[in-house]
C-alpha cells in the first residue's frame, strides 16, 4: 500500500516540534512502527509529518529519588538493557525486551507506543498498572497527566493536538509479573495481565479487555479485603468490555483474564 501524499518536516527542538504541530492535520513521527502501517493503509492521512526522531535529548533514563524518569524517545531495546531500569523497575525493562521483534525494539520508542494508545499495548498496560505520570509540552508550557487519565479511547489519549509527550515517570518497584496470551509468537495480546505490589497495595492491569488498557479495580479491592488469588481473580472481567474478533470471543477473553490474573497474583 502507498500512503496518501503528505509534507514532511524534521524538528530540531521540542519548541520547533510544538510549532509544527500547530499546523492543520499534523502527526508526530518517532520510531514509526505504529504510524507507518496506518499511513500505508490510509487509516491516517495527515497533511504534515513532524519527525522528532533526532531529538536525542529525549532519550534517557534517570533516577529521581524513588522514581525513574524515561525520555519519550527511548527505544524499547535500550530500555530492556538499561541498568537503572533493570534495578529500579525490572517489570518495565522485561516488558520492553519482549515488544514485537528485534527490528521493532530497535526503532520503536516508548513514547510512540503509549501515544498510539493501542488497547492491547504491553507497555501502556504496564505504565497504567504502575500509576505512571506522562509529561507533555505544548504552547502553554508543561503539564503532567496521570496514567489513569491518559488513555481516553482506542488510539486516543489526553494529549492535545499541539502537545508533545516528552517524559514518562514511573515508581521504583520490586518484582511484578506480566502474563500474556498470544495466538502466535510476537503477536499482539489476546489478553494480558500485569500485577505488581506498590506502596503496600496490589495493582492489576489488563490489556485487550476494552477500548483502552484497564485497571482491574474489582480485583484490587478483593485483594485488599484479604481474598485469595483465585477468589480475587474471579472479578477480573468486572467493568471490562472485551471485544469479540478473530483472536477470540468476549467470553473467551473474560475467561483468560481470570486465569492469567490468578496466575499473576500467585506469582507476586
């Protein structure tokens, strides 16, 4: 497939990128692994692509007390090998190391992945489960968006049309599990479950169980009330709206969510 015609501009700074995004119907190009397929299928037809791929000051991992800041252009392959992330948030490092195939991991970026807001996204589900913060820059300056407010719909986020995601901030955590059921190796999740202990509580996230990555709040409440993993996992599909498609029916996904949630809770 051939994309529709578009103009192209390479931003030399965050401010220039924000200015370029002020033009009508523009899209950000980072690693390109989420956007380019949409362009080829003509599901996306921007008049301008704003390439931020050379903003190297957005590639970093930094400790800040009990939190870790991650530049939005950090590639999955780099995060998988980063010693700070491996020590402070190994769950995210391991997940980044299993995104797609090696080509995807060496070009795809964490910011591009979460800004794409795929309901089955591994990284987005982990960040929601961790209560991450998303730092965005726009014409009015900087703002921080909590993960709970960031994912607003399928392939939609709280980012404004002229805002650029610049940093993701995660807490330091020990352990955690991410269990993913796929139809074939390196595929999108049919269902995936993240579980982690954070500040004395258990957080559980779900991928591919609704229009966005979800928190399994009913499971979290059951665990907080002393329920055993199997009993808490029985609530995994509450509040979710799993789709029915070629990968599985809604009923199948609801069952998988319960099974994977029980396993994840037993392993943390």
